[in-house]
C-alpha cells in the first residue's frame, strides 16, 4: 500500500481525545475535579471523547484504505496493532491475580477467558462475569468495527446515500429500541455512527477548516440546551468537538513543538488506553478525596506522568518482542527452505 501524506490535524484530534479520556476517568474514579467529567445537561466528556475516538479511528482507516483489496493483509495488520500489547499488559495483570487468588479461574468461569483472548472482555463485561482487568470497553467495539470496515467501505463506494440511510436507521433504532441490555451509548450501532462520520469526514474535511467556529458555537448550544436525547446530543457534541479540533489543528500544528508533542501522544494513545485506568485506580488510594487542592493536582500530574511512562515501556517491550518473534519466524523459514 502506498504511504499517504500524514494529516497533522488527525494527530492532534487523536492526542486530545486520548488526554480527554484519561482526564475523564481520573475525575470519575477520584471524584474531582468535576469539570473533567461533566460537560452539561447529561452529556459527559467521556461521551464526547469516545465519540471523537471512534470518529478519528474511522477517518484514519478510511484515509489509508479507500478500498481493502487484500482482506488477509488488512486483518493481519489490525491484529498486530491491537493484540500483542493487549496480551502483554493483560497477561501480566492476569498472572498477578492468579497468584493473589491461587486459581487460574478465579472468576469461576474458564470459558469467559476466551473473551479476553479476542479482546472483547471489556465490551461484554456488562453481561458476562469475565476476566476484564485493563483497557476500556471501546477496545472491543473498535475490534468489531475493524472487522466490519471492509464491508462498510465497499457499501460506501457502491452507494453512499444508501449506506448513510442504513447506518442512520440502525443508530436511531438502537436509541429507541435497546434489546441488548447494554448502555445505549455503547451499542454497536451507536459506535458505528461515530466511526462512519469519521469516514465521511475524510472527503469533506476542508469544510471543517472554514467552518470550525460554527461547530464551536454548536458545542456551546449543546452545553446550554436542556432538551433532547442525551445519546444523540453526546454524539453531536463529539462530532462537533472533532471538527473544532481539526480546525484548531490547522493553525496550531504549524508549530514544530506542538506538532511533535501531539504526534508523540497520538502514537502512544492505544498504550495509554490500556494502562491509564489501572494506574489511576492504583494511585488515587494514596491521596483521599477532599485533600488540599494542591495535593489533588499533584496526584493528577503524577497519574499522567506514570501513565505516559508505562505506555512508553509497554510500547517498547511490545516492539522488542514483535521483532524477536519475527526474526525467529524468518530464521525458521530459511532453515526450512534450506
């Protein structure tokens, strides 16, 4: 596949959504500061930045794969991007719990381990008592969206209007009729609508450069208006946020320092998603809620630093193991051919 020019604004969107999700989870787990979690009128920053995450995932994937010609190569590349780091981080914490509870199946159901092996433990934790230890529920959702992506782009290429109508209908139906028991915002149609908006955005992104101030005003309106479906407003706010960030990126990503920082955080985003929640729950025990404000902000800073370091270490170890396995694989092939 020919390597395309990097769109700097996409790096900024990915980095800010990552930071936003970490700050949201810190606020939820610690209880303060509330302005990292509550956007207003039932909408949370978690809703907004998860929507941005799916949005930018769809945009990046479609920008690089207008057409999937080799399904095997596509799925292999997605699997390599997701599972080695997930298995490494999950495996360490799983073994820690095995030693702690003195049982390989301390949750009682050995078959639910399969959900962890396919990355779906967090996504289905609402229904199954599985071995969900780290990462986020949306990792399972993004795996499903990656599986569906080749079919989505094929449908989009054949008839975009019909694809828009079908995905829109599925989303509206899931908002009003939810038979899964899952939170409405987490259902597959709900995740798909954000993902598909990202796909559409690739072809219309120049409009965001011109009209991002309008989407900024729309964000303010969504924050003020107390009426309407929270799920729908959350998605609209997330999509508006993505457009605002793209517009801001047009200006700020011209600065080398900003660009390098955003690219660094964006490149670590998946590893941060895997580690940050565990780091937060581990560290907040040391400074109780209600402590001096200075201590609480120091705690947040420490959480961010430890999360960043753990993400770097996870990425480096994962890359080293991947290179080692690849070298062994190549050696075995050469020895077989000889």
